[in-house]
């Protein structure tokens, strides 16, 4: 019994003597292991899940209580990003916190995936997820509830709008929504974006798509008031131009009609004058007869016409007539008041005949 008790006593003495060495070397390592296991003083990442819409900027912050070297890794195709190192303090304790800020500009659906932050000194790593357009973990979804877009459905692992629906970004509500396509004014709507993007930029939603107070409906289109005034002035100018053109054409037509009517009237007057002149003047046959009456007719003419042949005038009568004509010429050419002597030949009856004939 004594030997056993001596051995126990020796082990107890040895253990008591070794406790300071165990507390000096083993406990810090054990504390560090437990602290890493439960996250006390460990690497942290905020946020652990970022859900954004396409085109948005995303920011992740990786922090550590010690001045370590941060390293970022991605499971998706993220090539453009910025990092910023800084130091801040905890308000309660005043201890410094070292951090690295990651900024990803203009996110796209292809960037959806895991974002990892690690340190080279402790070989620790934390992970987060970037979710673009409501698609979780590598552009995949399991059920429609994974999709953030309102009324979106999970089709073949991707959040999409149903058929005949379109995805709209509702600014006032800060989320995207799938809504049925509309094509014209006065179609039912829920958001202004349906009208502005699908119907007309100047329209708005009042349970149906209507033109805003700054525009007016013109044949299914919303025209701004300024544009409407310009169009009215252009229409007035066009109407005035058409009216002036019609007036000019009417004036030209009336002028042509008056000229043509006057020409026809003058032509009718000329025709009437010609017909009157032809009726008043002797015919061509009588003129030819008068001209040809001075010469005796031929034997053939006598046989054809069977007109009686006129005998030639008496020589004495012709001589008397010639003498009377000579005396008349001399009397006309004599001075006024002078009487010519009477010839010896008795011509009492002949002058009266001559004067009558003349």
C-alpha cells in the first residue's frame, strides 16, 4: 500500500509543479482555437447576402481586429471592382478595426455568385453571396419564391417574367415587377412605368393609361403642349397656303374664262359683220356682168344666154353728150360768178338731160 501511495504522491507533486508551464503555453493556444471556432475576434463580412437589381453598385466590407492582409475571391465573372483599406474604432470599447471595402459597379446577372474574403496571416475565410435580379446562388432558383421580382416565376432555374408580361423597375416602390403588356392609351394599368415604357413617354397611370397634364391626346398619341401649339401654327400655315393657292387658281380660271368668252363674242361679231357685208354687196356674177357689159357679147354667149342684143348708141346723141360734158368742166374750172358764153348750137333740152344724168 505504501508504494502505491508514494507513486500517487509523486504524480501529484509533479502535476502541481507543471501547472505553471501548462497555463503559460497551452491555455493561450486553446483560447485562440475556441475563439476562432466561435467567431470571437475573427474575420467578418458585411453583408453576408446582397440582393440588388441589374446596373446597381454593390459594396462588401471585410473587417478584422488586427492589421492583416485582405484578399478577395469570386465564384462568378466579376472583373471590374475597387478595394479601399481603412481603420475605424468601436464606439463602446474604442478598439481599432481594420477593414477592406469592396465596390462592384454596374452589377449584371452574370455576377451572381459567392464573394469570399480571406487573410494571408491566419488563413481564415468568410463568404457572402451577391444576388442580382432576384436569382440566388449562381443564377439559379429552385422555386418562384426565390425570385425577388414581383410576379416572377422560376423557369428552368432562372427567374423570369411569365409570357406576355414585361419586367418593369418601379422607382417609387424600389422593386421590380412583372406586369402584363399594354399597347395603347386607355388600357388598364397599375404603375406609371407601364404607360411610360410601353405606351407613351408622356402618359401616366390613372387605372388606365392617359396623357399627363402636360400633354394632350391626339389620335392615340400624347403631344406636349408646346409641340401642340407648334403643330397648330403649322396647320394654320398649311391651311392658309392651300387657301391662297386655291384663290390664285380661281383668279386664273376666271381670267381665262373671261378672255375666252370675249374672244368668242368678238369672233361672233366678226362673223355677223361679214355675213351682213356679203348680203349688202352685189354678187360676183353681177359684177362680172357689169364689167363685161361694155364689150359686145360673143356669138357663143348669145347662143347660150339667148339675151337680146343691144344696139350701139346714136352718133349725134353721143356727140351732144360729149359737148355738154366739156362745157360743164369749163364752167366748174372758171372763176366764181363768171358765166361762159353760150355756144351757137341750140342745146336747150340737152343740158337739162346732162345735168340730170350727172
